[in-house]
């Protein structure tokens, strides 16, 4: 459950900050929409990919025995919530500037778009590759996977640099790192 909801934690932050800071403007709306598009795609992708409980969580449950419920609550839900809040700090900083899109915002949109395409296409290529039984045990080395070992992770990193650019527009570079 938590893996599928991971992206949604950031979409909630982006919209929450926008409304709490009374940051209703075109640039803030664009940022919140970009985060939401990414979050929905990631959540749907993970939900469709992961059938059943993740093997890591199964192992933790077996190790913890009867104490699994509170260990899982702390180790999985609280930890990931805390990490999402820390990682999402650039979203807060970015939402402090209202108004129209500015120079750094346009670079952020460009980075986000390239990153989103890399992430989406990379995940699609890997999914198609894994569907072919002849590819079991093989490594995908065509398409975007030819250029980078993990285009989905590369794309995600690029996308987050895009969010950082929105924070730069808000003069939040010192805090966004």
C-alpha cells in the first residue's frame, strides 16, 4: 500500500502548501499539477506492477512476529512519511513565490518533461521486455536502457531537478538542497 501511495504524499504536500501559503497563481498551479501528474503515474505504475505484498515487507513481518503491526507502522509508514516530508522541502520553498512563471520555472518544466518521458518510456520498455519469456534472466540493453542502466531512475532524478528549479525561482536555493 505505502509504495503505491509514495508519489501521492508529494502531491498532497504541493497542494497543501499552495493553499496554506495562499499561493494561488499560475506558477504554483503548474507546479502542483506537475507533481500530481507524476504522483498518479508512479502510483498507478507501482500498483499494477506489484501484485501482492512486497517480498521485503513479508520478510520483515516474519522476523517481527506478533510485534509486526507496530514495527511495520514505524519502519514503513512513519519512516516513509518523514522521508517524504524532508524530500518534499523544495515543494514548500517553490510554493512561497506567487505570480507568473519565471526563467527558472521554464527550465524546471523542461527538466520535468524530459525526466517524465524518460521515466515513463523506461518503465514501459522494461515491462514489455519482461513480458517476453525468452528474456528471463537477461538484462535489457535496448531503447533508453541502452543509454542509461536505469532510465526510470534517471528520469525521476531529472524530474526532481525540475522541482528544484521552481525552488530556485523562489530564491530558495540555500534551503532546497
